[in-house]
C-alpha cells in the first residue's frame, strides 16, 4: 500500500487524504458556484470554451491525431508482444465479458442518444455542400463514423494502456499519477501526483454526473412516449435517485459480479435490438451501406483527422460545435474510462489490448451508427418521415423513440431501448464510482463498501443539484474545457510510455542472449534421473524440501562469491512459497531471481486409480507442484525441481549474465 494511503480498521477507512479531501472540497465549491449562479457560471465557462476552441483548435486536432498514430504503432510494433502485467499473467475476464464492459463503459449511452440523431442532423445541416442530397447522406455517415470511430477509442486506449502498463508491469498505483512516473519519478507520490489524481476525480464525478443529469431527460422522454409519464423535474429527480441506487448496488457487488453481469446483459440487448432493426428495416440497403460507409470512412480518415476548415471559415463554427466538442468530451472522459479499461485488462498483451480496445468496439459502434443512421435517413429521404426530421432538430432525447414508431412492434422495440438506456446509465455510474474510489484510495481496489457508496451517492447528488439549479450545461462545459490541460499531460505521458517500453524491449532482447553452453550439458545428470524428473509429479512437501535443501544453499553460495567481489546480495525467505535472490546494482535496476512454489492439476494419464470420498483430499491428491523461476518481469515458465545445486547455480548465472547484457544495451542508448 502506498505511504499516502491511510487505513483505519475501526472505521474501515482506506483513503489517500490529500486526494480524498481535496477532491471533495473542490467538487463542493464548483457545484455551489454552478448551483447558486448557473447563468454566470455558464456564461464564463462558455466564453472560456469558445476561446479555447477558437485559438487552440489546431492543438486539439493535432493531439488526437498523435494519439491515434501512437496507439496504432504500439499495436503493430514489436512492443505489441509485451504483456500488461508480469510475463506469466493471464487475463481475468473472457473476451465476451471484456468486450461487454468496454462497450458499456466507453460508448453505450452515447449510441442511444446519437445513433439516430447525429446522422440525421448532418444530413439536414452538413458543414459543406447541399443538405438533403445523396452526397449529404454519404457525408453524414462519414462524419458520424469519424466522431465515434477509431479516434474516440484511441483516446481511451492510450490512457488505459499507460495506466495498465505502469501499474501491472511495474507495480505502480493504478491511478493517473503513475502515467508521469517516467518523467518525474518518485515525485508522483508528492503534491504533483496528488494534483493529477484530484483532477481525475473531479473530472470523473462531473462527467458522470452531467451525463446522468442530461441522460435522464432521454429516459423521461421515453417513459412519456411509452407510458405517458409526465416530463418534469420531479420525475427526473426520482429517476436519478433510482439509477444511483441501482449503480450503488452494482458497485457494492464488485467488478466481477454487478458490473460484469450488467455489461453482458446490455451487450446482449444491444445485439438483439440491432438485429431487429436490420431484419425489420431495409436489410440489403443497410448491409450495403455498412460496407460503403466503412470504405468512405477509411479512405478519408487522414484528411478528416487534420481538417480544420481553414479554407472554409463559414464551417469553423460547425467544427467547434461538433468535432472539437467530441474531442474535448472524449479527452475529458478518458481518465475515467481509461482507468476502468485498465482495471479489466490485466494479462493482455499490448497487441491484443489495442486490437480489442481500438477495433472491436469501434467496429460495433460503426455498425450501430449505420443501421440506425442510414435507416433514419432512408425514412426521411424516401418515405416522407418529416416528423422524425422535426423531432431530431427539436428534441434529441426523443429521437430514438420517434424513430422506432416507424417499425412493426414499435412498443416492444421502445421498451428494449428504454431498458438499454437504463442499464447503460447504471453501468456508467457504477464503473465511475469504482474508478473514483480507486483514485481516492491511492490505487487500492480493495476498499470498504461505504467508500464506494459515498462516491456513487455523491454523483447522484451532484446530478440532482445541477438539474434543479439549471447548472448542468455549465458543468458539462467545464468538463470539456478541462480537456486542454489534460491533453498536454497525456502527450507527455505518451513520451514517457515509449521511453519505458524501449527499456522493456531491451530487457526482452537481453533474454535472447545465448549463453556459453546449455546448463544440462554443462552439468549433466544421469539420464535415468532426468527421466524420473520428467514423469514425476511431486507433492508440496517434496518441492518445499527441495527449495530449502537445494535452492537456498545454491543462492547462498552465489551470494558468498559475489560478496567477495564487493557486490551486495540479499536472499529473501519472508514468504513461505518462494525464495528470492537479489543483487543490489546501485542506481541500475537490481537483478532478481526467484523460485516460487506453484501447483497444477495432474494430466489425466497420471490420475488413474486415484480417488477419495473427501473432495478436499481428492483435490489435493490431484495436484502436483513445481519450483518455477520468476524474474523481475514475471514468470519464465520453467521448473528447476530435481536439479542439482551446480545446475541451479549456473541457471542463476545465466539469468544474471542476461541481466548485465540488458544493462549494457540500455547504457548504449
């Protein structure tokens, strides 16, 4: 646990005081200002945002372009083989669960809001060209793909990648401050680190609270459409309380239960609704449109990425109201979504991570936008759905439900859509509360339940306060404006990530160093003994005795010899299941060689005739144990059980030689 985290068993508190109390105070002050003077707050913040967009639009566009290029390069380069965690780490979640949680936390609710509305809005009011033409329809889909595609997910991916790499592979706290470690080192544990985490906490609370406040308008509109429920603040406050209670229940249940189950439920509902739209809508047109939209998007991705409409000044306001607004929103949400993605991505390789986070959710998002957006445009263009066009322009919250009235079984479809909106809100709120709780506790994920309840409840209270006071727009504007300083920090962090990955790559290169001769041939043992080691499935006591009687003495002999040469070594025996040998190399990275006791289930051919009535005894009888080698970068997947002391000594020297070669490669750079 970090030295900045306070834990009191009596009240079961586990917080980082500078982050927890500073964040709570700042949130209180800003909410008070926005609630007491909403018009003044909105005026000042809108003016600030407008100035940022007018004078720094080039920086937003360039920063997001650099982020997308960086993520793509990492996925394709040799760094893609590096794991987010020790070399032996395995993912905690299946692909289905992982994708479901990515989808729900990252984009889910936005698709419900803008799947119909955005393509139609671009079709009716394109930045350039004539509205309501075939070219306007094509451009509407290309722009929608651009705003919701690879760029958005690249922003989330780079933040998650930075956090997961430094936390799981280098043992730093799973908080935003760790992204700055390559730049400022241990100073991340001081005021600079606290300030970065406070920024992330405040941004996440406001981001989730404003989404909850605005999103409840869509839920209220949908319930009015379905059940005739009145549209007023009383109903909306009740809905926020309900969503917050559900989110609290989910976050208390934990990541593997509440959040995972809700995310999988929502992904299933999303696929079902998407399938129904395809079947009940113009099926062939939608499939053809998806292929063509994807091609159009990819063919123009470079030009659109760098397009500032510098030669079309009339469209500059459109850029500020759409692309820059999206880039600011994705950047402002990235600490929250990035931390959540990092939390669920331990054990993935960087290549697997980039493929999963960048391409899979983006692909589904583009499919969603095509099936909903192209259907809506077809209804307006070819079937005279003028009421849908009017609804999109007058009330975005109602656009989805108005769209569904043009389908058979519209009530059933609207009910599905309503259920999805509710679950999306709950998953956003519960994952947000979990992330904020982790940040405010110094990166500790095993926190008391009351802390998670506190943050979930606070988000609901902020949303209700701003809804009643009319300050939601001001908070949203503040959240988006905060994207500029965060983008600067993020670009610095990307530089630090590449710097650390280069070191990791040198370490991997050094592991490929060929030693003078294989250990087995250098110190042969009788082949009969070697065969016995291969087919033998030792029990725990046997391996533990081997570690005490062979491994530890071998380490002691190497330590004594190095001590004669003036090198400081340590042998760690503080844990029952491992023995570690560490060489102190001063300012350079220490060498660590560790033998760990690990159990596995015996293969079926070795279990014949084995059986007992006691399940616990049976489970133990089916296990066999290995003495596995672990280095600083993780498990090496080989077993030294049964080796002679001389062989163990030479294996230590082999790994030490590779480590020295790694330091040599590092020094050359």
